[in-house]
């Protein structure tokens, strides 16, 4: 969700990645804005019994874990949990080195200590979750935290029992000595936590791991997510809490000119109607009253500065720009013009991609409360907590250390909750302030709010050109990308170098294929539609364009698509290895039954490489159904193999929905889609059978939350061409196919 460059510590580090390590620090320095270095209390979920230092007298060993008198281990997660399993991964790292009882583990989100929680993949200057970096940033620090706590418990037990630490064993949360003395962690938690934290601890060797890499390990939180007892922001209920819904401008960039709330205030349960910098809020005793009140408000909008263009006008502009020379160059190898001039055959294509919504299951929400001592508390899906603390403090006029964030589990994000301006978080503070902080306020968006006042994956147009010689060798390649910048006019604007936003070109400017002459150009557009990273960011469009076009080139060369790709890859490269593994598992060379067709794609994103082979079927009416997908994955060491499998499966479903039928369109500046009747994520009956094969690796973990998304679109499109003879160049497929 956060661009590849923000997690350049993914190992093994390539030369290109090494040159980009200063991206985040440079971006922050150039873009101004986030306060770092302060420390506040570890934040907590809404239930007091789940806090890190409650009546159970939990003892803090490090900023990363506590242990209470009952021996329960609370892992304090720097990474936000939105369904991707980061909490489970961190719990695994700690429990492995601590030798804890897995059933005694729990996890809660924390914020406010940049030194401890800053994401190392972002340069360490800011805490944040994204870019599939949870395991990257946590791999060492959380294992060391577990090992340190284990050493401290052993030291406390040795002191109490009068024995040597080396004589004590630890297993499943129990300390034991050959003399027969045994005790659980809780017996020594308080004493151990008071001891010095070891400066250097020895970590286990892979041969000794019991939890890391264990494919049978069940998620610690599966039961409560299944039985409905897991708590999300939408579940937060505080004494006296009011609920607010927003009236956002119908056009992006419009502002409130005037409004009449008399009828709304007459609705039973409505408490107030207030104006904020982000729109009008209807505040009520409960959600239904707030919605009914919102329906009664009459608003006059100032649309002077609004974006008034619709999708037809915007796409016409993009197509025109795509036919001209790019305004910036992201990659230039050799001499592409000379390569094309000497080529025996030149192939050209144009690809179009619409705006896409994140459409997470839990719409945006946040709860704000000011306490009697002037401190502020905010409950929400805090994906960029440092940013939200700073912004909230500015609104109220307090320092960030007076803002306590309760980091809630969240029903999906896909990048949506990693925003630069605080979005719904600041809305909750604005509304609470507007009513004089007389009660806690929950701002709850509806699905329509999320669709029509959200942030979107930018729309893009690509023009591609390839030249092959008489032997079919690819000798020249150019890709011109046209679309909006995600980084522009944000605190990360410093990432834009020489006119190139890295989020616009990632996946295009680092193709793995050996092409002697290639250029990647970029033209950034100025459009008033707000955009944001969306699961797998730039690779959502660059992988599709590149991998479908490679198939076209392979056909022009008279070559098999997989054999052609392998001819341009180093035999032992990660791309080649996963491509061969996918081909083997999908039985690529074995003939398919009548009416079945295969397509292939391979893509690198967030430090991981994924190859996918999609199998589609056709019906008599020309309809297409994706029947099977075989994926091969190199994501470094798989901390939780079952979770890796789940993320790839989920990424395939997510990406498949996007290319099959999802699009956000505008008519005269207004978003047309409002709910899932018009915006169509993948339905369950369209989900194919998925096989995921994880490459064994001794390398540290790389990203997995997003890399399953990019290859599915081109793999399916390439299979569709085999089935119907149609090249798919405009998304979604439903524009041209019966899917």
C-alpha cells in the first residue's frame, strides 16, 4: 500500500534498493511536516482490561512486550492490524524467542515512541504500516525483544532459586531446573522486568525454531474473529458518546457556502449540526438519527475551485498526453530510438486504467474524547499514528504527547487509512471541538461516503512500444505512463525526483528482462480527484501493461510466453525460479481440456516475486470464468506459511475483482458509484481455485500483503487472449467481455 521505495530495507538488498534507502528521510526533510521523538503512554484498545498495565499488573520488559502475573504475554505491536496478519506475525517472532506458551499470547497496537516503533523500512523516522513491511521492520527487533525477556526471566528465576542461569530451561511458558523447581512466567514477571535489559542477546538458529515457519500454527486471534468478539472502531461505545455523520462536498474541491439545518435539528435524536473544514457534521444520539438528520440538511456549495471534469473528458486528455513526448524520464538504457529503427518488427499498444476505490469492509471511522486534564484520546485505525497525533494536537492546541491513540483492529484498509491529512481522524477531532468537547464523538462514514468522498487508485494511460530483431529478440522497449502523482503536495513530495513520482513508475522502471534499449517516461497530470496508494500501488497498472505486452511480443516472435520470458532472465534469478516453479505446478506444457486456456505473468513488488498462471474457461455466449490460479512465491523466509498463503489467495481475489469489474467513474466532477451495487468487488462465486507454492528461502522476510495482486490481471488477460483472440487493453474486463 505504501510504495516500494518506502521499504528499501527488504533483504537481500539490491544495488537499486541500496541507492534508495534515503527516500523516506529525504522525503520527510523536503516535505516538512511530522513531529518525531516524543513519547506517550502505550495506546490501547477500548476495553480497559486489555491495556498494557491494568489490574493484572503487567510488567513492561521492553517497549515491545509485557507479561502479567498470570503469565500472559502482551506483544506491543508497532504495526497496525487490518486483517493482513501482522499481529500474528509479531506474536510468532516474540513467542519463538521467548519460548512462550502460544495460548498465552495476545497483541495490541501501540504508538507514540518513534525511537522504538519507527518503521525501519521507512528510514525509522516515522511509525507506519504499509508497503508490506510489517515483517521487514519487525524481523530483528521483536525476536530480540523476546530473547531479552527470556533472559531476564531466567535471571530472575536463577536469583530466586540460587542456581546458575545456564541450568534453567524454558519451554511453553514454564521455567524449569533439574532440581525439580518450576514456575510459570507470571511468578517472576515483576522481578524480571526490573532487571537491566540485555544489550546483546543470542537468537535461535533456524534448526531450533518451533513457531517460525510452522505451517500448522493457528492464528492466536482466529476464535474471536470467528465468533464476533473481536473489537473494531465501529464497536467502540463510550459513556455519553454521540455519533456524527458527515456531509462532504459533492465535487472534489468544493466548499460550503451556506447551509440550513433547521429541519435536521428537529429530527428526534439529533443533537447538533456543525460546520468543519472538511464539511458539515450531523451529530446525534445514534447512527440512525444522524443519517435521518443528514437527509434534512440543505447545503449550498461554492464550486468555484471544484474539479468539474468527468471520466470522458479526463481520459481524452490522458490519451492525448500519452501520444506526446513524456515530460520526465524514469529510466533510460541504451538508445531506444536506434533500437526501434533497426528492429525487424515494431509492436505498439495503449492501455487504460480507471480510478479504483479501496472498498474496505469497515468504512472509515474514529472516536475522539477530550479529558478533564486537557489530554485528547482518539480511537481508530491509525495506520500513520505520528501524523495523526501531530494533526490532532494542532487542531486542539496541544502537543503531540498529549494525544493518546487507541490503535484499533480494523476491517481492511488496502492503503486507505494511511493518509497525509488525517481524514476521518481529524474529522472526529473537529466535530468534538465544534460541540465544545461536551461528549465523546464517533464519526462514522457510510459506504456511500467512502465511495464518493474517498481517495482512489489513480487513473492511468500507458503507451508501449517494442521492437524485435529478425530472430525475435527484444531489442527496444518504451513505456510512457500518464497519470496523477500520489506524492505531490504531501509531506512526501521530496520523493519526487526530476519530475518522477516513484509510485507512478514502480514495476515499470525496474523490469527484470534483459532489454538493451529501453526508456520509461512519465507525464504527471493535474486533476482535482484525490488519489492514494492502493494495494500494490504502482504495480497495479505497470505489471498489467508490461506483462500483457510481453505476451504480445512473444507471439510476434513466435515463442512460448514462458520460454520467451526465461530467455531474458538470468537462469537462477528469483523471477526465473518462481516462473519455472509455477509452470511446473500448473503443468504448463500439458494440454488442457477443450474450452480451457492458460495465461502467465510474473511481477516483483515490495521485495517479493510472484508468478501466476491463470486458467480460464469459456461458455457458448463468449463468457469467461477464471477457474484456477497457480501461484509461486519468493517472499524470503515465510514466518507464517499459512498466512503467506492466505495473503496471496486474498491478493488474487482482490486483484481479480479490480480487473474484472471495478471502476470509479465521474460525471461532471461527481463520482457515479455509491455502493456495491454499482462498484463490484469480486463475488464469491467468481473466486477461482488457488494453489500457492512458497519457495523455500533463508533470506529475511520480504513483503507479502500486496505482491499477490499485480500478476493476476495480466495472467488472466493473457489467458483470455488464448480463449477469445481479444487483447484486453482497457480495464475493467467487463467493458469488453462477458465476465
